[in-house]
C-alpha cells in the first residue's frame, strides 16, 4: 500500500471546509442521502445515523440505559453524543433547531 505524507493542520481544515461546502451545496435530503451513500461505507452511515437517532432522547433527558434499550445504540456512543451536545461545536443543536422548524 502506498503511503501518503501526513496532512498539515491547514490541509486538514481545508479538506473539511471543502466537504462542508459540498454538503451545503446540495438542495434536498435526497441529494444529501445520495452524496452520503457515495461518500461513506455502510458502517460509517450506520454509526452516524445511530448518533443522530439518540440526540432527541438525550435532549428529552431519557437515561442512557433506556435510550440503549429503545435504540440498541451502545451506551458508550450515547455518552459520546451527550458530551458533544454539551461541549461540542453546536452542530447538533443547529440541526435540531432547523429540522424542528421544517416539520
């Protein structure tokens, strides 16, 4: 396998910004879904969907064990999502607000 040199922090940020711009340019949930299907492995999609699925339960204050029982998402993943909701960059919160408005 060919190895590539490690990316600089700026190159990593530029790559993430380009990915964010690509997602932002898509016009519908169907386009986003198609992009994600092309971009991610089934396991990656499942992991992201699991994380997103537990967000409403956490916001409603449902205990981790109960969330696990309802969703079968691991307690470890639920904890990670909870920490991100509390101390993350605010992406979950922005998405929750915007998807709530769209309903």
